[in-house]
């Protein structure tokens, strides 16, 4: 069986080389993607792809926590597209291999998400998609691919979401969103509405994985997808991981979608999520990852998923989610 691809870490760089590289990255950031300075919020009140209810309230709580004002304070013109309409559930909650749940309402919502993202991308604005469970990524990445073709994706998540209807233990579509984006579920999400593939496996990078099903591991190997588990972050450090992730996913300024699932964080920092897994990334690791994305200038879009206020404590998950969005858009300590 082929080994999981982990790009070379480049640990032999001198401190001067590293500083020079980061200076070049800042120049790309300020004179590249961020030149438009317009960001558009899209709310996706979707929870039908998950087992636990409450993620539908994610966009509302992120707005209430001040995301528009915080992004505006960074110098952006901020528009709010409003919320995508999500149909009612159609299944009784049963699922398992061969029985994906709530396909029709999620397909309908995904079409609307893709249409909204496509519209915003064609306006040269930066979409910030607020979730909502991670099945929303199917529509988000499809909308981007309609404009730009198959894209690089930096996927920061405890899970790779590479199950398919045939092998998913739960039938929950939030665990299949990257599989769909790679074209493995075209019978459910058909082209051309959903480009097949919408994500380019050569330019997809998984970061912070720590709960991977056997079928998902097989797909990672089959597609030779770059992958950094939590063990890799422990050994290499987040700065080196992100340097290689940006190099692998990116093809220049404005070439990468950032998909950040809040369950990538340790549950002690982000309890308000439906699929918490112990041993996640720390507060500073998360901010550093987003800061380095901002410095590189590679991002053209961002989604933040799986915030569930019904499971949160004192709104700490929503506040941290907004902080991370701002770090990805260029907020710095100095």
C-alpha cells in the first residue's frame, strides 16, 4: 500500500532565508489578492449533513459576535449576501453504508451555495462562507470551480471528509464533502452544476487530521493527497507545515480555497461543535496557520464550518471562529 504523501519540510532554510521569504509573501499579500478589498459574507444555516442539531445557528451567532464589523475594521468593504435557503429534512435519521441521509435538501442547498459563491467570485470579491455543517463545502468548492476550474484547497479539519455513500458508517454528508469535491459522488452531485472534480487532488492539503476512517485513508493514498496529521504538526511545528501546505496547494496569488472546520481545534478551546476530537490544534497554532495564509496571498475564498452554539460554552467557539477569520484576512499583532 502506498504511503501517505507528506511534502518535504524544508527545515534546512536559514533564518535569513525564512525572513526574506516571508517578506516576499507579505508583498504578494498586499499587492495581490487583497487589492480588491471587498469581502462578502454568505450564511449557510445547514445542519442536515450532521447527526447533532444546532449547526444551522452558526451563521447567526458569528454575525452576532461581530464578524462584519471585525472584517470592516481590517479595511475591507463588507457586503452580506444573507443566508442560503435550506429545505427541510427528508429522512428519518437512519443511515449507514449505502444510505446517505438528506440528499435532496442538501443537493438543493448546495446548488444555491454554488450559485452564490460563483456570483461573488465573478464580482472579484472575497467570499467568506459561514456555516453550518461541513457538507456546505460541496457547494462552496463547486461554485469556485465554475469560475476558476479545479482548485487548490487547504482543508484544516480533524477529519478528511472522504467517505462515500458506499462506505460511510453514518450516512452523514458532512463526512463526504471532500469526496464529492474530488468527483467521487457525481451520481448525487452531477456536473456541470457540480464540476467533476471541483478540487484538484494534486493541490489539496489536509491539516490537523486525527480521526480517519479506513476508506478515507485508502482514498488519500489513491489520490496521493498531501496530508499533515496532528502527529506531523507535533513533530514539524505549524510554521513548517503551513509553509509546505501553501507551496503544495497554491499556484500563485489567489489560487486556493481555505476550508476551516472548527473541530480542528482542541475541544477545550472550541467546545461548540458536533464532532469534537481530543488532541487538536492549539489557539496559537490555529492563528499562526491563518496568519501565514494571509501572508502568502494564496487564498481567494474562505469557509468556516461546524460552529454549533447549542454545544458552546459562553460563546467561546464563535468568538474564536471570528478571530481566525480575521487572521486569515490579514489581522496582525503589530
